């Protein structure tokens, strides 16, 4: 058994050329790769028809990837794409020899009569690349799975994140003719007209805000940002209570800073209008106890779901959000707060890039689940150091 484990741990990825240890060739379509490249060099504007499908990494052969990189560079400069221009671009990149030389490029253009089937061929090349990506990720997961020093929960999040990354890259949406979109827009307007106050989205319960937004709209990502201790959490808790208690619409809140008990205490303060210190130490008058017991009944049974998992990753949140929407019919998700999330499994060079990745994922979650997602964000405390006494300097 020890020998088997060592053998598996030595496998890191699918080889670029040749067969892997199981004797299987990685998915590839070399003839179609060459057909695509030839078609791109013989027909004007052909690149625009496949620009959304392919990247240099989509090509199995390194020589083909070099040629496509040159074609893409020409397209970015809005330069003509033909045999001569591609040769010159490869020369400028120092990749002409790697691409196979002028003779090979000439052969690619001679083999193709037209670009009639270009997109169909490009789709197959893209599918083969996706399959290779999946195999590579699976091998990395297998290797880490045999490593007993790996945290299994972290590995699960990394695996989910890697698969999600591939699925987003491979997901292409067809262009939609406007008629069904118009019908959907009218249907939403008809529903809004039936609602009190013409609220088309999820009402916040805050009248002036709802007048501006018409409620939180489906597939929107809303960022609520402020300096620390400015009332962001109190604001969204009040809003969550309004939505779940007053309007009976399911809401989920992911709290990365406070425990679920702390959040409920804040909710009780909001509903009962009792000072926070009294809620914490339980020193209430008989009248306040009676008031609290009466008001708490409003919260019992409310469709408000709280998750206080610390260090929640964006991929774990996505998995939980899908389940909440599917099983609890949740209509709005709140995250407190953005900077406490992590992006396990994603590639990033700095914390700022990681937060940017998380923000993009949150937008994808909002679009995928077709619900509004609200994320709180902390602003830098440095603004508090501004000197408001100096009229020439902007104050706090």
C-alpha cells in the first residue's frame, strides 16, 4: 500500500505531450486546431467569430498556441490577419521557429478551403481544452488527497473553486432575440404594478430607500460601505427583520464577524427598542421583560436564516446559497462583511486582488440564483485622521 501511495503522489499533472501513466492521451484535436488556425489566416474578420471561444491555452500543441497568440495580438491592434502579418508578428515575438516556421504556416493556409465551419471546429477545440483542464484539476486533487498533511475542508473548497473556475470559463450564453426579453420585462412591470408602492424587487421596509430602488432587484450585487462602527450591521439587520417579519419573505444572512447569538441580540434590541447593555446583562425591569417577551414573538417562525461560519470561502458560500434558494426559497442574501471572506482555490497575488475575485464571484452568484446579494464592506480608517479644522483639507 505504501508503494501505491508513493506512486500516486509523484503524479502532478497531465503531460503536455505523449501519454500519461495510464496509457491514455489527453483530449485533443490536432487536425481541427490546424484547421482553425488556417481558416483564421485566409478569411478576413474570421477571428471575430471565435474570439469568445478560444485562448492560446485552448490549443494542445505549443506551436499552435504560439500562432493563435500572434493572431490574437494582431486582432488587438486591429491589424489585418493573414499569412504575412502572422509571420511578421511571430518574428517580433521571437516565436516563429517555435510555431514551425514559414513553411508550416503556409501549409496551414493551403489545407483549408474556407472558414465555413470555423466556429463548429473552434467549439470542439474549446471542449477538448476544458476536458484537459478538468483532468489536470482532478490529478491535483488526487495528489493532495493522498497527502495526510492537507486539511480536507480546505481541499474541498479548493476543489470546488477550481471546478467553478473552469465552468465559468467554459460557460457561453447564446445571444437572445429581444422579443422574449421584452415579454419578461413587461411581466415584471405588471407584477410591480400590483404591489403596494410599485415595489418591483425585495422591499427593504425603509420607505425612502424603497422609493429610490423600487426594492432590491434580482441579480443585483449591492455593496454597502462605511467606516467601522458606523452602523452597517444594524442597518442590514433592521432591513432583514423588515423583509422576514413584516413582508414574510425569506432572507439569509452570512455573518463572518458576529456569532448567531450576537446577531439575535442585536435583532432583539432592534425589535424591542431596549438598550444593548440591558440585553447583554439581563438587567431589565418587569415592564421591559414583558415588552421583550411580547416583541420576540414577532421573530419566532420568521423566515430569517443565519450562518455564522468563520472564515467562510466564496465557494462555500455559493454552495450554501444554492441550497438556501432551492430548499428555503430565499429571496435575498446579506454578507457581513466582504473583507472577512476568502477565495480558497483561486489564484491571486494580493489581498486586494482576492477581494476583487470575491466581489466578481458574488455578482455571479446574484446572477446565477437571480436574487439580490448585499455585501457590507469596511472603508479604511485613515479617513478619520483627516484634520477637519483646516479649511483647505477635506474633513472626515
